[in-house]
């Protein structure tokens, strides 16, 4: 198993668990270090990770 496949393997259950616990999709995406796209990327410049610090 490569390093990249290990990251993906752990991100999938984390994403599912967060969704099952009603965590907003945009928060999950930022927590998984995914890039925002479309309208969210253009208009919403808030960095949710700073909220956790």
C-alpha cells in the first residue's frame, strides 16, 4: 500500500463518520484538506481550520 493510498483509505471512513454526525460538507472538505470549488471558492474565504485553534 502506497502512502497516497493509505491517506485515501483513512479519509473515506472519516468523511463518512463526519457526515453521519451532521458535520457540514464544507467543514469536512476543509478538514480533509480538499480545495473548495465553484461558488464556495469564489465567495467564501473563511478558513474553517482557524476555528478549531
